[in-house]
C-alpha cells in the first residue's frame, strides 16, 4: 500500500516538475533575449541622441542652424522608424513566448489529466 502511495507521489512529482522545468528554462531564455534587446535598444537611442547633441554644439551661425534644423525631420523619421521596428520585435518576442508556453501547457495537460483520472478511480 505504501509503495503504491510513494509511486503515485513520484509520478505526480515528475508530471508536475517536468513542465515547470521547461517553463523556467523558457522564462530565463526569454528574459535573456529581452535584456539583450533592451540594452541594444538603449545603445542605439543613446547613439542617436549623442549625435544630435554633437550636431547642436556645431551650430555656430545661421547656415549651420539651417542645416541642423533641416536635418531634424530626417532624424525624427529615423527615430520613428526605429520605434516601429522595436515595437514589432517586442511583439514577435511576446508572441513566440506565448506560443511556447501554450505548447508546454498542452504537453503537460494529458499527464495531469491522467494523474487526476487515477485519483478519481482510486477514490471511487
């Protein structure tokens, strides 16, 4: 009797821990990707900002001010394009993560149902 209880507990622990281990691995991988993406994004925006500051410092007369001002539309377009690209990447990463979590859930569901069915059969 005790062997049956221990075996059932061991099986339930396996059924629970395997999907959790997969989920934890997926979570850490996703956090690593997001961190790398954020660091790269910060670096690219900082590069753009520093370039703008350097350009502003170079304004010495009316001609350089006119050149600086006319370049602002191009910089704004570049930043806008970058924001849209970054949003798309984040969206794709989130969709990929969601799909993988759902796959883990679907993989774990039959094992959980099987364990639950065994519990129900034993209590009846």
